[in-house]
């Protein structure tokens, strides 16, 4: 026998207050004093209260569900983004449906369509590496379903966006290396078409230019995963005797190239400094610990969810926003 789901009216009756007071207290409404909010929320938690999503959907003509498509669950950065999205969304009475593209364009298209079939109110998207065609996003936009792009954005679609300052993060890393007398720096870069890869390359190039160091195309390799480091190890090792620094587009690639160097007799950072991007937990698990740039995944996810829900609930049409989170240099032992 299943127990009856407690309602706002049940909470109001037990606590001797009105249903409208309970409803506002659950949302921390400024008209309700802090003591009442705390009392209501603690009782609701104890009684396992959950919002009636069907009733909310009927009231607001929405499903009260948002869809999320990210490239991979396994990366700490994306799992942090999901945590930020869920905490904000659930606190606002929304459910979250999450899909993984696994860096595959076709799967991304299928995921977007599946979420639309489930009548989500809006989408939070971080695009896959292999996405070069954006028609599936255009169709969503044409049907007035809001999209917020986060981290990896699509510049061809007008939307709200949440990103890290990838350009400045890369510029800071390269400046740090140059100030430590590293001037021949290999860049293991991401795909040109991907926003994060493009911005991090531009930051790399800008720092070199500021210090009047020529950009050498042979020192830019499109190599952004550990498997690609393995595939190009001969090329990387042939360059290793002629460089004194490596900037990898993400931490996983940085750790892979650092291990490759160490296994082949190179001292890190004595001969070659290595830096990454992202501040994944792996950065402090390796030796030497990795110098990198911190990204605020949780905060980015929370902000993306906030922008989307505001877009869904505000009646007045507002200009699209781009929220740029600062990058923070984490100087450790590798460079």
C-alpha cells in the first residue's frame, strides 16, 4: 500500500497557516519571514513533500521539465555542470532530463528530438566535437523553444550563453610559461570549429604576440584526447627535443602527454613544462601536480539553468545574454 503524497494544503492545515503562505515560503518569497520559511521547508522535507508537477504544468501551460545535452558524463567538469543545473532547477520546481551525445553529432540530433518529443520547455546544450551542422538547433529555435548554450556554444544561433573566459585563461597560462623562460611552446589544440578550441588557441597566440614570439604552425597539433596523444606520440617525441613547454587544451590531454614525456626520459618540468585547462581532480593526482586553469562548472550549470528558467517565466522579451565566468590560474608543479 502506497502512502498518499502530501500537498501544500496538508502542510498548511498541519502548521495552521494558509496554503498561499506555504507556497511562498517554499520559494523563499521575500514577503514571508525567515522563521516561517524555515519552519515550512523543514516540515516539507521531513514529510517528503514534492511539487505537483502535473498541476504546475497545467497552471503555467508548461511541462515543468528542461532538457540537457552534454558531450560526456565522465568528465568532472560536465558532471559539475549537471549538479549546478539540477540544484537550481529542482529548487524552482522543474525536472531535468539529461542526455549524453558522446561527442557524436547524430546522437546529439537524436537526443534533441527525443527531448522535444517529451515536451521539454527548454534546452541546455553543450555541443559535441563532431557537430558542424546546426539545423537541429535552428528547428528548436524556430519553434520558440528557448536554448541556452554552455561551455561549447553555437555562434550561428541567437541564444543565451554561459561560458568560461577561455581566451583569457589560455593567455594567462602562456604568459605564466613565458615569464618562467619557456618560449618554444607546443600547443595540443582542440578542433578549430569548436568554440573552446578556437578561444584557447587565440589566447595562446595572443600571449606569444605580446612577447614578440613568432607563432609556428608546426607547434600547433590538433590533439585533444589521450588517445590522440598516443596516436601522435612519434610526432610529439620528435618535437620534444626542440621545445620547453606544452599547453594542452584540457587536463586529460596534458596528463597523457606528461606521462609520455616521462616514460621517454624527459624531465617535467625541468626540460619541458606542461600545463592544461579545466582543473579536473586528476590535476592533483599526478606527479608533478598539473598547472592548469580552473573552470567553475557548478556555477556555470546553475547560471545556465537560471537564464533558461527566466526566459521561460518572464513575460517581457529580453535581449539574449552571454555570461562569461572568469578563469583562475592554478599554479602547481608541472610548469
